[in-house]
């Protein structure tokens, strides 16, 4: 019996040592997983794109007169952009307050804005944070909005997205009328919602 006891004690010691090593292994795995968890990015996830209304890369959805989604305001963007009228050599046309004339782009078929990047630098979209308002001579029932990238809203009239022209510097300037740029022609618009082609 005295010879067996040391062997049994040694075996028990080895068993306890093995169990202790297993605990350390599990602890190491847990720590690694915790490290992986804290290393994961925590930035905001981009929202899903709006339902497609046309175009391969752009997927804005024109809003209706009721239940329009809230737009994303940017510095200088009016809460309720106003569309009014201005007298020009082409007659009375739509304009922003202050007399800057508004244009439509022939490439925007189906009411989908297609002017971005360099195009939008030359022809800034007329943006609004919320529903636009009608000024003098403007039919409020023709006013609306369409979604652009980054959740912004562009003002529409008779379903057509409206733009300014960067080279129009004075009230009533119409330097962009009938210009062909970025793949199509640009036109000023009458209060009846029709583009002026003369």
C-alpha cells in the first residue's frame, strides 16, 4: 500500500494540473472573442436606398403631396424653399426668391434627377428641407419634391426636378436657356409647368 500511494498522489496531481490548463485555455478564448468584439467598428450604417423609380444607379422616389419623408437639411438650405416667378426675355418663368431663374433638365425622364457631381456644381439642384411653398403666380398643386442622394430633397414642378444655373448672377438672367450640357438640353419653365423651348 505504501508503494501505491505516491503513484496515486502523482496521478492526482497530474489530473489537477491538466484541469487547471483547460481553464486557462478557455479563458484565453473568451478574452480573444472579447477583443474581437471591442475591435468591431461602431460607426453609423447607411440607410437602405429608396425604391427605384428609374435609372441604374439612382434610386430616388418622388414624393406625393401627402406623407413626404423628412429631408436632410444642409447649411443654407431653406426649410420650405419658395418657388415664385420672374419676368425675362422668354416671358414669365419660374424662379427662386431674388429672381434667380429655375431650369429643368431634359435628361431627367420620369422625374428622376440625374444631375450629380460636376453637373450639380454647374447646375445646383433647388433643395428644400420640407415641403416647398408657392409664391406669386405659382400653382401650389404642381409643387412637390423628389429624393436625392444622402436623403436630400429637390423641389419639383409638374413632376420635373428644378435647378439653378451657376452663371446666372443677376435677377432674370437666363444664360442657361437651351444650353446642351451633361448629355441634354436645359430649359426655363413657365408657371403652367411647361418648359419654354423658344
